[in-house]
């Protein structure tokens, strides 16, 4: 990520552990300003079970929204794995102004297509 030109025109999209990575990266770089963040079934280690530790202790605060022009969107399916659901619960608790898009029966939102993402992105 450090080699990328991340700026106010950048839309960051992260799925699963990639969503946790985006949150941690932004929290470690408060100087970064981006256009928008879209988290698709994001994973953060709410129970400190990940052996890598990277996804633990992620600073989730309203300050993350201030790093965006168009805010943060969260896409989740209510039947995802328990670790993803606990991630979702922590994210919406810590970032109350996040926009939530809930689905049912879509699992981890990792099928071949996710057409619902296109209208969410603020071009």
C-alpha cells in the first residue's frame, strides 16, 4: 500500500481480511484522505485469536470517517460466519456514522458477482 498513490480520489474496497487491513492502514495513517471506503464482510480480530496479530487492536473511531470525503460503507450478510458478525458488531458500535448495507442469505459475500456495490461507490 505504501507504494500506491492513495489520495482524495481513491476509493478503498476491502473484502474480509482486506477490510480489516484497510481499517488498520487508515488508522495508522491519519494523514491519508480518501474519497470513500467500502468494507465487504470485513474481518477484524475481536477475540484475539488470529495468530498473526495484525487484525487485533485496530483503532476504530469516528476519526476514520473524517479521513474520507464520502464516508465508509459496510456490506454484510446476516448469515456470515460468527467472527465476521462480531467484526460487524464492533465496527458499527465504534463507528456509528458508518452506512450499513445488510443482506440475508448471501454468506460471506464472496460469490462471482456483487452488483450491489456499484451504486454504493460515489464516483
